C-alpha cells in the first residue's frame, strides 16, 4: 500500500484490496500495526479542526422549556419524577379540617383522581370490545410496512453489491495495468543493466587500447632517442639502427624476416 500526498492535508491511499496479496502472511499484521503506531506518534491532530466553519448557534431552535431542561442536564441534576401522591389524599390535614378552602382543594384532587380512573376504565372497556378487531386490521398494515422495509433493504444491498462489483472490476483492471507496467519496468531495468555492462566492457577495451597505444608511442620515442645518440666511429649507431629495423620487421612481417637482405649486414659490420 502506497500513500501519496495531495494538496493540503488530504492523503491519497492507493491500496487495492482486491489485487494486493499477502495480508494473511505471518508477520504482516504486526508490521502494519507497527507502522500505524509509528504514524500515530508523529501525527498531531489539530484540536480546532472546525475553525474554518462559522460558530454554531445552539440556542437558535430552543424554547424556554428546552433551555431549562438543557441547563438541568448541564448541571447534572436528575429529572423530576411525576408525583401522584397529591391526588391520593382524600381528606385535608387535621389542622385545616374546619377550612372550607381545604375541603375544596381535597374535593378537586379526588375529582381529578376519579376522572383519571374513569378514563382508564373506559379505555379498558374499549380495548376489550374493539381491541382484537383493531389489531386484526392493524396486522396487514404492519405486514405492508415489513415488506416495504424488506424491499428497501434488498435495494440497498443490491446497490452495495453493484458498488462492490464496480470497485472490484476497476481494481482488477488497475491491477492488470500495474502488473504490465511492472513487467515493462523489469524489462527496462534489465536492458539498462545490460547496456551498463556493455559500456563497462567497451570502456575496459578502450582503456586497454589506449594503454597499448601509449606503450607503442613510448617505444617509438625511445627508439628515436636512441637513434639520435652520437658515436665516435658511427659504427654502433648504424648497428643499433639496423637492429631496430630488424625488430620492426619481425613484429610486422615475422614470416619474411628470415628472407630479408637487411638481416645480414649488421653481422658484416661487426665483422669489419
């Protein structure tokens, strides 16, 4: 898996899960986790990553009741429970039994409790009378909702499958292209190696030829220097010249060296 940097802080991850292999090999998971840990050590997330966005107004859609409830949540206070005890008292307190207003309040509480119980009783009677039929009529509605949800789920799964198939096909094509490019790269590397080796061989041959040419030039220079050395009687110079002529002829035409007429005078000169 390779990672290339895009503009800004985004990263391009060019992994091909359908093409890359070797994830199940021993040690691969440990190596990946080690790389992740190493990356996390150098990664410094910016806490103010929403600084480019405008400031949110959390109170824009809150009512007074919601504000009170949000304040209670911020303070960590428990929710106030419903208190039904005030509706269960049928008589006023002992010290207020001679107060008409206390009896009126007690009457109102009992009336509220009575109405509540009356409503519960009516609901139970309606449920006993019409409940089974209501449920029988509601069951087809539930079944239609279930079928609709199943059809939507099937459509979503089909779309997911299509996305997966498209991703797999695209990655497979990309993998084939990568394999072709890799093979071409290997061929070019091999050709470059062969060219480099041939260049080294040619450089070695050229260096050898230059060395031979330099030695030959040095020999010619030595011969020319020896030919210019003066002698008293001139006999030694002539002998040296004749010997050089013999050496040069033996190097160029070794087969004709024995038949040359210039091979004998040196001995004659020495004999004289």
